C-alpha cells in the first residue's frame, strides 16, 4: 500500500463554488477544484503525495491514517440538557427509544444530504 492510500480522499460537488472540490478530512482542507470529478480526484492524489514528500523531507511523522479506521459503532454526544429533553420527548412521541430515534434522525439527515449532492 502506498502512503497516499492511507488517507480518505473526498471529492464532492460544491453548490457554493459551482464545481467539484477535493479534500482530505482531518488533514488537508479543500485544496483543489474543477468541473471534472475524476480530474479533481487525480489532482487531490498528487497533492497528498506532495504533502507526504514534504513531511518526509522535514522528518515529520505523517498524520494518522484515515482510510483504514475501524469504527466501534458507538460515540457519545453531549447535547446539553434542553436538547436532551427535547430529543427524549420526540422519541417518546414516536414510541421509540432515544437511541433508535437519534439513529433514525441522523440516518435520514445523512441520506438526504447525500441525495442532494449526487
């Protein structure tokens, strides 16, 4: 595996910029753009390779890998007492547990965002 393959690369449509934009979450922000999605991805790969070379030349450790992470399926939220209460009430109104209600809302939010992009 090449060092560049250790990093999640995202190319997504930007309504704000009216083009595709490439980034490496957690390391390199929005760094390239264009009208052709594949071309932006190729540019993004070159940028990652260039940054890896800079890090190696400077004898700095590379950022932690993001492409091969394993996820436990758990994370903790601290929404504050008012939002917590509102979520519990909504969950009760739907006859669902707080956990299942939040999963459903998050899944719907992520799915609808993906639909608007693609």
